[in-house]
């Protein structure tokens, strides 16, 4: 079951004014970014935050799960916790602060015109 656009829009609305958050649709699901750094996945309308020690300290009860088969273990943030926008923004910004910067993308090679 894919995540809905409405769920992604709700999360972005909750995070409005808390930083430059964005989502990108990927394989029927969504990746949540902070300043172009991937910090969480929205899969089956559930929020999976990248697992960090800094993020764990902000959770009263740590729940973990796999967003999709073959993925690394993530922190599962249940929908009832999304209502506290300040806490949610702090969790995601704290997580982003300890994650490495994304590797720069290599420019695509241009196709040569057919002669």
C-alpha cells in the first residue's frame, strides 16, 4: 500500500516554518528532506526516521521498523506524535544535524547527436 499525497502534505504543513523541508515521491512512497538531506521515509503512511543516537534521545519510547524489505532499521514515529510540530521538527533537525552531507551528484553525460 502506497503512502497518500495527503499524508505527505500534512507532514509538510506540520513542518512549515521549521526549516526547508520537502518531500520527493519515490516508488509510490516519499522521502522527506531537510535542506536536500534525506532524513526520513514515508512508507505505507508511516514515518520512518533515520536511526541516530541523537534522535533516540528525543523519543520517550523507541519503536523501530523497516520501511521496506531490505532497508536499514529506522525509528518509527507513530502518527499521534506528528501533532506536536515543534517536537517533530526538533527530531528531524537533530537527526539531520548528525547525518553526513549527501554526496554530490555527478553531472549526466550529454548524448551526442546522431550524425
